[in-house]
């Protein structure tokens, strides 16, 4: 144990672990993990990332989709308690801690208890997916803005108009939506997004197990249903920015073994 800092209190660092691949961690995050006395981590954090915390007690506090408010209150309390006995407390979250990570509840609890708190950004899943597909989410003359959203509503949360910002001229990235693809597609159509708008559903981005499903807003529901349940974390990316990549992905020249090879042969 490494006794707490000023006034017996340590600092809690909300740290982004990135999308999955352990080498997509920031240097600051890696350094903090090395110094950590205790690490509270999400379910999606890679074991090699956790292994960097050589001296730390590791506590799994994973709750998929952030749905359990009781569990969240318990995590808040554990962070406060840990900061009273340890100097470096790391709360390690998948992707970026400030996107769909329930960070506000943790920040509020720490501030209420007078515990210093710092944030270390991570690569959010949307940016990992864009990089892997080689698709800029903004493109001159195609899309000037990007909507990051989720249709998922927590038990203790009022429903919100999750699709309000989505329209035909922008790019949308939907987190925690692959399990409700039919509802997502229906809402997009109701918003006037054309049925032929390209869509990519990308699972396990940045990991060797990554898989991509290409379709359109009109075929999204049946494409996801036909492929069976989405097992890993997945994003739905929607927008015209995908069109060239989609043409490469769905046109496989003779001899091309996969998307990347097809893209090279198609001259991308
Ligand atoms: C609770 S949210 C956390 C998001 C995280 N804070 C971020 O910035 O990426 C979990 C959701 O993020 C998305 N996600 C996380 N990692 C992913 C990955 N490697 N590939 C695809 N989607 C991912 C999925 O939609 C998953 O259900």
C-alpha cells in the first residue's frame, strides 16, 4: 500500500484504455498504470493493458452498457474509499473515459468527497473504427460534422431523442446499438435518412477478431440479423463518407482474399 497524498488523500485518475488493442494506449496512461496502487477496470480492457499495472491490486468493475445504477453507486464509493488509503488510484475505462462512460457520476462523487481527480483521454471506438476502415469521418464536400450517439437508455435515465442530430448530410456513429439494429434503422428512415445510405457495423475494432458487415440503412436490420448475434462490442457507422470504402469492400477482384487486398487492387 502507498499511503494517500495531501491530507491522506490520493488522486483518482479516470484513464482511457483505448478501443482494445493494448498498443493504442497513451504514454501517460501507461505511466500511471505503472505507478498505480489499485486499478478499477472495465470489462473490455485488454489483459496486456492491465498487466502494465505491475504493483497494483486489480478490481474488475465491468458493467456492460452502463445500465446498473446500483453498481455505479458502488463503484463511486469504492473510488472514494480507495483514495483515502492509496496514493494513485486508476479508474480504467474502455475507449475514452468521457464518452458513454458514466464518468460524470464518478467525478461528482470524487468532488463531493474532496478527492482530487484527473482525466487521461483515450482513443474512442469511433476513431479506431474510422482508422481501420481508412474512412475519414469528415470529408470535404461530403460530411462536415459527426454525431456520436447511442439509443441505449439506462434504467435510471429518461429516454432522449438519440437520433435528433442525425440527417442525410452528416456522419453518425452509434455506440451500443448493434443489438437493436432494427430499431436504429427504423428511426433513421423516420428521420429521412435515405435507404441507400452506406452503413458499416464493425465489431471488436483494433483487435485481431475484428469483423465488418457492410450494408445500407435499408438493409441494416436484416444484415445484422442474418449474421447472428453481435458477440463483441460493435459500432454502427452511417453516412456517405463510407461509400468509397464500401465499394471496395463489397467488390472483391479475382484473387483478393480480404477487404484490404481488395482495396489495394481497387487502387484505394
Ligand atoms: C459503454 S460504451 C464505452 C465507449 C468508450 N468509452 C469509448 O470511448 O469507446 C461501450 C460501447 O462502445 C463501443 N465499443 C467499445 N469498444 C469497441 C470496439 N473495440 N469495437 C467496436 N465498438 C466498440 C460499443 O458500441 C460498445 O457497446
